[in-house]
C-alpha cells in the first residue's frame, strides 16, 4: 500500500491511473478502523481497479471539543489493517494540508431541510464540516465510486446532496455513491470508532441502542407506528441513556413520520443517545410494503 500525505502527490499518482481509465473506489474515514470500515474496503475492491482510503480526523465537523480531543487514534494499527485488507493507497494528510487557511472561512453548502433535523439539529455545523472535507477529498481523489456506511444514514444523504451540488461544477467528475450495510458486534451494537471509549460496564449497556431499534421495528411491523418512537425513546431512558432523538422518518426525505399523512415505503428508525459522555448513533430501515401488517 502506498501512503501519500499531500494532495499534490496523491493527484500525481492517481492522474496516471485515471489516464489508463482505471476505476477508483474511495473510502474516507477518520481512522480507529474496525471491521465496518474494512467491509467498505471489501466492497470497493469488488467494484474498482484502485482502492483509495483516507484517514483524517476532520476538526471542522466536531461541534464538541471533548469529542474531538477524545477521538481514538490508532494509526499504526489502521495502516496494518488497510494493508491486510488490500487497500492500494492511503491518503494521510495533516490538518494544514486540508485547511491551509483555517476552516472558518470556507464556503457554505446548501443542504436544505436535511441539515435541520436529527444530527443536523443536535450537532449544529456538523454537516457543513462534513461537506467541507468530503468536497476537498473528492477534488483530490476524483473517484468513480464513493463507499459509505449506512451506519451514518443522514451523512450518506448529505454526501449524496454534496455530489449533486458538485455536478454544477464542470470540472468535477461524477461519483457514484455506494451505501454499505452496518456491521454489528455479536450483541447487535453497531461497530464504531467511539466504541473504543466505552469501559466494560458501558460496553455491556451499549447494545440497548440496537435493542431499542428492534423494539420500534417490531411495533412498526405490527402496524403500531405511532407509538414506536415513544417506546424506543423510553426504553433507552430507562436504561440510563440521555437520548438526543429517537425518530421514525421517511427513508428518502427524512421527514418525520409524525408529520406525514401516510406511511412511507421506506421508514428509517434513527437514534442518537449518550451513554455518560459518549454519544452513539444507529439506525435501521424498514420496507413497509413487505413488512407492515
Ligand atoms: P468514520 O471513520 O466514522 O468517519 O467512518 C468512515 C466510514 O465508515 C463512513 O462511511 C461510515 O458510515 C462507515 N462506517 C462506520 N461504522 C460502520 C459500520 N459499523 N458498518 C459499516 N460502515 C461503517
């Protein structure tokens, strides 16, 4: 695996590959890699000629300093995992490389409604920060396909929107987004870099997030959609979580089901909750045409 630290070096390398019409698959990450990340590498390998991954803990997307400072860093292990997984290129820039002029004076992205709900509501500025870095990374990599995890459902939608906004720029290459399923631990906890921060007692409790989704899922399937969110929320509160949101939304628009007159075909159940100072998110998506009685 080649490790490159500057955009110039990355462009020079990938230019050659792109002139040979090789398809580049890209997986952006913030490191502290786990099997969820590696499943994206696997998916990229199957559909691309060259697999590029990046590791960059993007300061612009953290709206909470403690979360940023405590974000796990395991770079040596990450490099070994990427090598074994068959990643071809790792882009490993420093903050100055991505933000030579600081990150406060960057452009704003028109994300519309998407930015006003769920993660957007509880983490103001977060998705602007995500767009800032992904925009720069897409300029640097110019991939044919971008591999993302469903674990960050709303982020996938935001990046899809970013790719659409970029279509207005004649220099930008069209990128296909591939959303890959959430990998889970045996007890159902969604794999996440932040899980490394959980102590033993917290780790035991953490699977309640997935259980709460299953509770809501069952209620939706029984046709009791209106109480599903309330029951999921209460379950987590009783387990000692501080819940930011527990909502059922149209899987395509993210409009809350409680604001809609009919039940959408795809319902996303989305949750974010704190276990002490560690914030975990998760979601599942239901096809109501098949599953609701
Ligand atoms: P992160 O390093 O947390 O920014 O995540 C990098 C990419 O990995 C994002 O597209 C995430 O959605 C994806 N990802 C994170 N956790 C998982 C998981 N458990 N299963 C699949 N993909 C994941």
